[in-house]
C-alpha cells in the first residue's frame, strides 16, 4: 500500500514550486454569489436566420433518400355507380375545377402546395406556385 504524503513534504513542494522559499499564500475564499430572484435571460438565434436554416438543412440530410408519395389532384367529381360502369374509352368526366385553376399537391396525403399544370417534353408537370403553411397544431 502506498505511503500517504506527509504535510511537511507537501509544504516543501509548495515552497519549491513558488520559487521563493516561502510557503505559497493561501488562495482567498470566494463567497458564493447571491442568487437573484429572476433567472437571467437567455439569448437565442432567430429561427429565420441563415445560420439556423443552414443547420436545419444539414440536419435533414439523413432524410434525403426517403421515398414519399407525391400526388397531384386535378379535381374531383361525384358519380353514381351506374354512371361509372357506363364509362368507356373516350368518355369525358367533368371535374370541379376550371382550366387554369391551381392544382393541389399532396405529399403522403398531406396538402403541401398548389401549382399549375404544364406540358414538358410531352409529359405533364406541375409548377409550384404556392407552398401551403404548416398548421400550428401539426408542429
């Protein structure tokens, strides 16, 4: 079992470390600071700042390869089953939207945007014109 250091050895070491041959002065004792009644205010970076958005974008990188279902709703209508059974090639179904009216864009059955239908290289496409704000209760 190691031998406990003696107080004289500790005092001698303190003299050597102080470089003066005299014992090192004792450090003054600090009294604990009085506690104030109110907590000190904390500083937060605004949510809309570039640093915050860059951090949130970097934090979303792990989601970049997640597949989601995107659906564009051109319109809808109500029909009787007998009318649906009469549909065939060349039938026209009227929808509740007008030409040029925005279409709804859903991601995993949640409305996220509205846009306009385009034709790009013989394919239909949607140009996003409005992003729907997230409801406060969903956050």
